[in-house]
C-alpha cells in the first residue's frame, strides 16, 4: 500500500505535465490519423501472400487473364441499332487507351469464325449491313457468347473491362474506378456498373462511412449511459477521457505504422471504447463506495484504496479479454490477425491510461460522496432491492436454476454442431447503388463473376485430338446442365458453330491432323477476353460465369465441376485446374472453421490458467468456467434457430465473447474469493460480493450492450449480425453471472 501511495502521489504531483504530454500525443495521433489512415479491403487482407491457393490465383491471372473485370450494362431502345453500337465502339477506344486495362469485350469487338479455303477467319459479329433478323439468327448459333453481349430482349448491351492482374492495380483502385466511370458517362448517360473492382470500392466506402458513424454514435450512447450509471456528474469527464485518449492514440499508432481499416478492424474503436468505459465505471464505483463507507479525508489514501481494490480484478479482466483477441492471431486470415494484434495494443493502452486518467481526475475533484447522485436516474428501479431479490432467489431456487441452465448448456453444445459456416458475398455489402446495380445486372446477365477451367494433357501434347475434343464437349455439356453455371465458353463453342456452318470440316473422313491444324489456327487475339488455349495448345480453357452466391454454394459447384470432369475425361491422361477468385473465396469456410477451433481453444485454455492463478482452487475455477461457457452455448442455439451462419464477420465471435464474458465473473469472484472484508459461508460471501459489485456489473453490461447495438445498426448485414449476436451474448453473460454462478457456488463450493 505504501508503494502504491508513492505512485499515486507522483502522478498527482506531475499531473499537469502528464496532461500536457497526453494532449501533445493526442494532437500527433490526430494528425497521423487524418494524414495517413487508409481503408483497405483488398484481396491481400483476407489471404496470406504465401498461401498456395492465393499464389495459384495470381499465377493464373498472369497466364490466362485477370478476373478484375468491370461489367457495365447499358439500357438501350435496340441493342442491334447502329447508334448504340457506334457509342460502344467509341467507348471501347477510350477504355483501351487506359494503361491499366488489358482488354475490353462487347458487341463492338466480338467476332465469329468463318471457315473458307482451308482456313478460319474471324469476322465482326455485329455488322450494320446485316438485317436485324439476320443478326438475331447469327446470334442464336453462338448463344453462350451472345448472351453475354446483349440481353434476351435486346434492350441491354453489356460491356466488359478486364484490368491487369490484381497486384498491379491494388493501390490504384479508386482512381481506376473514377476514370472508367467518367469514360462510361461520356458515352452513355444511363448505365449500371458492377464487377469485383466496383464491389471492392463499395466495401471500402462503406467501411469509411460506418467507422465514422460508429465512433460518433458510441460517444453519444456512452455519454447518455454514463449520466445514468455514474454516481455523480463529476465523474463524466474522467470517464469520457478514459475512452477517448486510448482510442485516439491507438489510431495514431495504426496510421503511423501503415495499417489500414477494413471490414473487421473498423469495429476496434467501438469495442475499445465500451471496454475502456467498463473499466472506468468499475474504478469509479469502487472509489465512490469507499468514499461513502470509509469517510477518509486523505484523498491520496482514498485513491490508493480504490486503485488497490480495482487493480487485481481489472488486470485479470484485461488479461482474459486480451487473450480472447490475441487468440485471433492464430487465424489463417490476415484481417483477423491484424484485428487481434491491434485490439490487444488498444487494450494495454486502455488499461494503463484508465488508471492514470482516473487518478488525476479524482485528484481534481472535491465531492460530497453521501450527497452525490446520478444526473439521470430511474426512480422506479432500486438496485439494492433488485440485488437483494437476486440473492434470495438464487438461494431458494438454486437447484432449479442449476438444472435449467445446465440443460440449456447441453442443448447449446449440441446446437454448436448445427451452426452453419457460410459467407454470402452480398451480406458483406451495405445497401446502395453498387448493390442495386449488381442485382439489376445479374437479373439480365445471370452471372457477374468469372471462373476459368483449364483442362490439360498430362504428357504435354496438344489437346486438339478428336478424342480429346469429344471429352471436352461432353464435359462442357454437363457444365451447362448445372443451374448455377452460366454460359461456358471454350473451343467447343467454336467447333459447334463451325460444324453447323461448315459440316464438311468435321466429317469422319477428314484427318485428325487437318482438324488440329484448323482449330489451332484460331486467332485467340481476336477474342482475347476468352482464353481458349495455352500457347503450346496443351491446355484448353473454359470460361464461365457465376452469380453472386454463398461460399457453401461455391464449394458445391467446385465439387460438381470436379465430378463432371472425372466422368467426362480419362483422368489418367488429363488434368483439371479451376482458377479464379471464386476458388479462393470458397476456401473462407475452411479458414473460418480453423479460426474458430484454434482461437477458441487457445483462449479457453489460457483463460482457464488465468482463472486458476486468480482463484487458486481447481474446483472453484471449474465452477466459475461453466457459466462463462453457457453464453456461447446459448449463442449457438440462437444462431442455429435464426439460421445465422458463421461468416467472415461472426467468425471471431467465440474467442472475443469468451474473454468479455469472463470480465463480470472476475469482478464478482474477486470479492467472493479474495477480499478480506467478506467472510462466512459461500452463500454469505457471494451475497456480499453481489452487493458490492452488482451495480457495476449491471452498468458495464449496459455499456457493452449499447456499444454492440451500435455495431448492430450497421447497414452491412454481416456486421449487423455480429453486433446483434455480441449484444445478446453479453446480456446473457450477465444473467449467468448473477443467477447461475451464485447458484453453483452456493450448492457446490463448500
């Protein structure tokens, strides 16, 4: 206690200098944040650069073309009119001048094959000299290609812009979107623009807006709650500074170190604010109670008592919360790793600064503890009577409580096996123009994301033999039967078209070498948007489109494609490689599951050790852990019943909630197990602990629930689900702490 008083005196002695230093640091942090903070929702934040699937995806883009593709749809009176196609040609010239554009594709560039004099020539698919009836007849013979150029009713034109590979355009995304949009608007006043680059920028804009909104709302909600929860308005400024300074400094650190906000890390400010205010409320609650009960005139002594009585439980709550977030570092997803590390840095800042700020704040106060009262109060609610009722209830009905809650725990553990793991890409995007355009385009085009299948010979020979082409055709026919696969395009389409127009080329008496020579002369530069062959003709490509869908649907499609390949090809002679972002995105389910197992069990193990060291009794530690697992079990029940899956936002919920749920438990158990002022039977000790900490437990839970409900207000469905689930879990954690935990201790901790 003597050493603690020395520290308190030192902080009070240099309080002005400390406040000036904090003000300077906040100013520097604010400058760094404004000047350098970035929003980054690029592919690299979700996948490690040395991940094989990510590397394969990048390699594929280099060899077969990027799937960073803008898709534009232009509503027109007649897609086959000369006026509409003149605009399309002019747009094509403007777009292809841009340095980051690899190619474009539309009716202005599309060509069809014509076999004449033993060679294949490519002619323009659209010819203004051809009658509309003739054009439609020609289009009907290449349905998989033309369906991606014009809508069925010929009232919409489609235009594709293929950028250079992902790594070369990551830092220019915003500028690229601006230039392409400007070029489109110059030629077409009415348009809908979508595709992966558009959605990526929409994610980033949404993140920026919501991070600002969450920050403002959190401060407002916390301020209103504190007016109810604090025993005096004099504590309000101290509490708000305890929230603002750690968050401000953390953002300065994030910006200066080059980190960027993404869909996951944008939640850090709200989470950190409600955590900081929870610690501040506990310290203030203890300081005020000691001021009322001890009537100590020596301010240094009173502050020292408050620090001593709050330090141990606050340290352990910080530690368990720290463990919950740091467990995210075990995730294979870089976004979760960064979230875990940055939040842990913020937690350490909050823990240290909340004591510095409250000690200095208390030193400036002159307060009549007995006469102090909250600025706002609900007169109909008497916390002392409520806690007395809880204590009586948990004593009289402890067995009923134990049986009921334990039954829920068992049901919850079963429900864990029923929770789905699935990410729907549209749920990662808030409502707005980008989402509306995507829906409109997909209603006409059916699919806006691209997948490339590469079938190659194992011996390196050209894949243009009659037998190989038959197998490839069988494979593509099976793909077309899949309702989620849209318009596969390959050499099969060229072959089918030529068979109808020039049947003589494919008669049985035509030599295989003639067919090979003819098809290998297909000039892929004329239709470079579709990669039909590798340079050595050992690989044939099939390009297909997919609608926006969930990761589980993507997994199923990939399995179906593999199965169709095995039933169409002699797998001893041929290989299949599936490329595109959809392949990488489908792996999120595996990564999410891995995150859950690694992060949760790591957090659980370390939390158990922390509690054991804190409580120093294996039996009591086990009794204390059970109520902290129950909120997660009920969470699993809710997710199962409401059909809310684990996705990229909710994947981190269990380790985080385990750490936060234990906070109230530690404050309660500290008074129950460690305090020298409480003695007697388990019933008397837990009842006394409830009276001492109960109001603070309720207050901090209200603050946490309020913070997570702010996240629940997100316009992004996935983020909103995360906020709702966290708010419910925190509320349930309080219920288990004030009912289930006391009942267990009264019954078993003899």
